[in-house]
C-alpha cells in the first residue's frame, strides 16, 4: 500500500495503462510489499566550517564543528553533527533539524555533497548517509544537545602527503588534523590518514575515498570531512 495519498499518487500514473499483470497503479500499490527487500536507514551528516572573517583564500584557517558521541557506536569519539531522517521528511529538512538538535545551530544554508553507502560503515544496520556542508564567515556559538556529550570547534587542516599516478587512475594521500583548544589544558588533537583515488579522464571522473587510519573520529566521518574540505577549497581556488 502506498504511503502517499490517492491525490499524491496521481502524478505517478504515467500513461495510465495497466502493467503485464493487468494492474493499474492503485492495484499495483495495494499488492506491493516494501519489505520484500531489506530496507536501509537514511541519515544526514553536516560539515560546518567557520572562518574568523570573509574566507577568501583556500589556505585561510578554518574551524570545523564536531560533537562527542554520548552513546554507541563510537561512544566518546568525535563525529559530525547528524542523525536519522524521519520517514516523511525531506533530506534538507532532516539536516537542518539534526544540526539544531545536536548543536543549537540553525538557519544555515546547507549544501548537499555526496552519498556514503559502504555496507560496513555502521554496526547497527545498513545505513546510507547524505553529507552536507556550510560555511560561516564570522562568530557562531554551538552547544551540545540531544545525545551529544560535547560540541567543539576544531582547527582543521588537510595536507597532501603524496600523489601516485598509474594508468587509469590517480591516488592522492592526505593527513587530516583536528585541534581543539590549542595551548590550553584541555587541548585535544585527533585526526586520520586518507586516500582519494580518481579514475578516468576528462570532465567526469569517478572518485573513491578510503580510510587508512583514524584517531578518535567516528565511523567514516574523516572521509566526509576531507571531501567537504576539498570541495570547499575547489570553489575558491
């Protein structure tokens, strides 16, 4: 049975013809079992960057908003703000809601980036996430909420540590560094080592990220951060 109303279903009528079984759209929906396939869960994760003023150069310092997980999985480690998309909720609405619930931040224009869907990225179930990013040029306060144990701004940097070219692809390795409270008693340093493989040539190229190692960054969020940073810098370089 369709989860949309009869009126909403009308835009899916196509030509209005019956299918090979002789069913019209409504009959087809009445028989359809959405649990015939194992259904993945959908989540959103947000990379929120901040600069002290107008961000005008790719080497200008940036901060990244991270939360400390207060529950499993990866309890006590640091993650991007994010969470599950409700069944009848648009992705961009879920991103805005989860960001406000976990950090108190609201009203930011969020830009959609990439879908992350490796089957083993979460131990609870098959979870597919859509990543977003935003850039704040100036002050912005954040506080932990929902199931986050803490929320902090980290100085973030991504440095290339080597480029390797072979026929058909280019592999570049990166070191991701996140530092909070530098020079203070509660200074915290976390990071990851990442590779980015680019296949093909021409205008459209396939990109594949791999996490080589990670220090207290939850799941594959280091890859999401690296992808967002590279995309942000590409828009100004």
